[in-house]
C-alpha cells in the first residue's frame, strides 16, 4: 500500500534545500534530453543560457527589468490569493492601467509640463487598474459570483478595448499598430535615472515589495484578509466585514497591476499593444503560488522563470533550435519545480495491507 499524508510544519531551510535539489535534478534530466535529441553538449547549452542573460551589462539590466515587472504583477495578485479570491484578471488590469497611461501621454503630452503629465499618468493608471479589479469584487461581494471566470473574462474585454484604441491612435495611419508614443518629443516618458532606463522600474518594484510584505504581515488589513482566506465563517464570527475586505483587497491588487501597466507603457516600451503584458498576468499566478504568498520568496521564483525564459530563447537562437524545444526544456524544469511542492507538503510511506481476520 502507498500512503500519502500531509506533512507537519517543515522548516523553510529544509523546504528550500528540497527545491534546490529539485532544480539540480531538473537540469540533469534536461541535459540528458538535450544530448539524446540534439547531440549538443548540455554544459555548453546551459552556458549559453547564462551568457544570454548575463553576457553583457545591457542583458543583465534587461533581465532584472523583466524580473521586476513579473514580480510586481505577482505581488499584485498575492493579497487576493491569500484571501482565497482567485484573481485571474491581472493581465487585463495591467492592460487597462497601460491604456490609461498611454491616453495621458497621447492626449496631454506636449500640452502640459512633463512632470504634470507623469503625475496624471500615475494617478490614472492606478485608478484604472483598481476600478477594473473592483468590478468583479463588487459582484463577488454582492451576489457571490465566480471570481475566477469573471476576472478571466474581463481580460478579453481589456484586450478588445486596447485593440480598439490602438487602431484609433495608430501611427502611421493604416499600420495597425501605435508605434512609439511621442518619439520625437518624449513627452510623458517617465524619467531615466543615472542614464539607465531599467533602473526606475527596478527601484519602484523594490519599494513595493517591502510595502506589500509589511502590509500582509504587520497590518490589520493583512490580518483580516488572511482570516477571510482561512474561513469566511470565522471572519464573520469575529466581526470582520468580509465584503469590505474583498473590495479593499481587490482595489489594492488592481492598483498594483495599474502600476505595472504604467511602467510598461511609460518607462519600458513607450507604446501600447494588446500583447504588452506578455502573459505575465498568468505567469504571476504560478510565482505567487510557488512562493507561498511570501513577497521576498517571489523574488527568487520570478528570477528563475525570467532566467529560463530568456535563456531558452538564447539557446534557440544560438544553436538554431526550434523554439518549441526551448519551451520543452522550460516546461520540464517547471514540472519538476511544481512537483517538488507536493513532496514539501506531503510524504509518501509504503506498507503492506493488513489482512482482515475471518
């Protein structure tokens, strides 16, 4: 007989040791697959992945910039997830925040001082993301609708809204895309710190990471959403207004997604498209879950996923491999990582079935 039982509390150190061993096993397994399928030296392949991420200063800055955006979106969905509100709409909330920022850049850029435009971009992007997240929260609090489907479907509404305005603002006309916003004047572009355009998003996300950690760990609001996540009945019994907590938490989550949209449009890409979020709203779900809703652990999970994504693209380019092969390697590594969470939370024991007497 095989018995699967839930483990007791496991130390954080032991859990990370298990994860480390799992990653090593995943790399060994992927190395064997690479050797069998392509005949390439696995060590050379992994070296190329590292070079693709850290080969130059620019590549390193871009890696950490991408890490910061994924981390920010992961931080955004975490309060809702901890409350057991399954916000699958981060992708749409990021797009709406980016749409609000782009509107300020296009409609106000050059007409108002750049500092004023930047302030309006921050306010409108945060407000737009928060309102977009508030809509499913209202329906959940008032009519107990399914938040997973609701937030998921709102992603498609956001995509269509962005697609509509991309056509309205397309440049040049007939191109079907917006192009770089205010390329000649840079009106509305967020400031560049120390001649590194990647630095501003990194610093902002670093500050937000600390804020979210304090919010979840040391504030009354963080305590209340954790209680709601454990048991709504218990929360109501101790006097917590569950509906109010749902609305407040989703406003916070949506606002952070709005900040992500602001950074993508105003600081990183300086343009808007339906693909600007790059599916990171869904990847953030995995980052948050793998990190057990711990903001600082999310830094390592985000780094791992961004590193694998960029590294996989690099080996596909350098060795003329099909993009699908790099996706296979990424998927295998993720499979190992997700699988190891099972062994962290559960233990397997083997024993013989006892024979019944008579």
